[in-house]
């Protein structure tokens, strides 16, 4: 029975009709996965040590509700105070928490608004609609940078509660220019929360830690998912302290499980340097792959500050995606995401061996 025919369908938020459940593309046996912006496995000895670090977990007990040890480890990794952190199941959960708590409509408005540049990470829209906010998008400029005039006009017109800036952005891979981010932050002063999503910052070598202090309306998001620890589902929001205190009231007390707390804390405490070095190595492989792909006729590879590449294949990306998959390489195509993205593919940086397979398959696919 579909919910349309259910007697309870009238109880559902109508915004759900605009959404589809997230279903990752099936990866056939033996297929190289370069579609989800994960990282290749960490060094085998480090992986082994991280797995063993959960040995003492008491399975009959609830986890530490404040995740005290992990909180300290994340604070030192992300350069913030432990009291500024709201920890979550990936950063997806803090995103949802921010939107459900900062959802009070402004005076004279029926619903609160979440503003995003487009294209960007899809979960902002999913979580905003689910929490009952309206979502307004402002197209990025021709270089996928912020169109500041359009952003400021949209801030004035829609008076949003929350604005998300993923920088580096997914799927466009670039870090927005600093002066543009600064102008958008200024335009939001005393009006809305600006959330700087740093999921891919480890690959750009820079974060926004120094931007928050002078701006009490700015937050940051971080995650372990992109640096080799996606299975743990550990992410966080770094917030002005008062806001962190309020938003933490809405968090489920045991949202980060005990195994994830133990392994993530250990990884950050014992292997910080290895995690950072691994991110730098991925960035170096990314640049080498970008050079190689740029030499293929008809491909345009955009500059990347992340662990993936954003490229224009100069034709409908759908058949190129299919041809790559037929050769055992799964990437992400945006050909269904509107005319502007019809020829664009997103490819996650991986191992040298995977890169060779991709390059061979892509040469073939765009011949
Ligand atoms: C920009 C951005 N933010 C946040 C996330 C969420 O990651 P996670 O929930 O795994 O921490 C992603 C995942 O792809 C992302 O691309």
C-alpha cells in the first residue's frame, strides 16, 4: 500500500512529496567504486589498531551520552572548545539537528527558509524540507564560485534562518573565494546562521577555524567520513557556545555508539599525523589524476580542493556514465540534475590502480 492510499497520508509533511529516498547506485561485483567521496583504506597496521581499540567496549551499557573522550579528541583535531561541539552520526545528523531547531519562522512568514548555493550537497535540502523549512537556491557562477550579488539579494529577499556553504563544495570540488565567503557572512550578520561545511577541508589544507571567532553567527561542520573512517559515522557541528548548548537539547543522548566513540577517539588521538598525511597524499594523487584526465580530448576538469574531481565531458554524461560502468568503474553522474549539469561527472580520488582503470575506461568512453 502506498502512503497516497493510506488513511494516514494526510498526516505527512507535504514536503516529503518533493523527496526521494537515498539509494546508492548498485556496484556490480568487482566494480571500482569512485562515486561516494570516501577514501581508500588507511594503512593496514593503523586500520588494525583502530579496530582493536574498541576491544574494551561494554556491550551491555549505553555509550557515554556526552562522548567526553571523543569530544576532546574532535576539539583538538578541529581547533575548537569541547563545549562548542554537537557530535552526531556523521555530519548528516548535525545538519538535520540545526535545521529542526533553527526552524522558527521569522515574523510575518509562514515558514523558515534555508538558503543554499546550487549545486551543493543534497542533504541540506532533504533535511530542510523534512524539518518544514522552505529551501531557496542561488546558482553558483560560471566558475562554480559564489555569486555574491545574487546571494546578498536572496538573503534580503528570503531572510533565511540558515545558510549552508560547503567549502570545498560538493559536487563542484572547489573552495569558494575567501572574499566572497566574507561578504556573504557579513550580509547575514544578526540575521541568520551561516554554516561552513568543512567535510572536504582536510584535502584543501585549510579550514575556517579563524573565521568563527569574530562572527557569532557562523558555525562549522566536520566529519571523519571523507578521511578513511566513513563506517564509523562520526561527524560534528562547531557552534557558538550558547547555540551548541540549546541545540544539544534536541540531540538523542546516545546518538554516537560506543564502538564508534572508542575507535574515532583512538584514531584522532593516536594517528592524527597519519590521517593528515593520508589526506595530503590523496590531494597529491588528485592533482596527478586531474592532469592526466585533462589531457583527454573533450574533457574539462575543474580545479579541485577536495577528494574528488568535477569534470565536464562535453556531451550528455548519461551514456559516458553507462560506458564507464560497463567497464567496471562506478562514478557519479549529474545528467539528471538539470540542464546545467547534464554533461558533468563527479569522480572520487582513489588508488593509483583505480585511476589507471578510470583513465583507460574514460578514454574509451569519450572517443
Ligand atoms: C559537503 C558534505 N557535507 C557533509 C557530508 C556528510 O557526510 P557524513 O554524514 O558522512 O559526515 C557530505 C557527504 O557526502 C558532504 O559532501
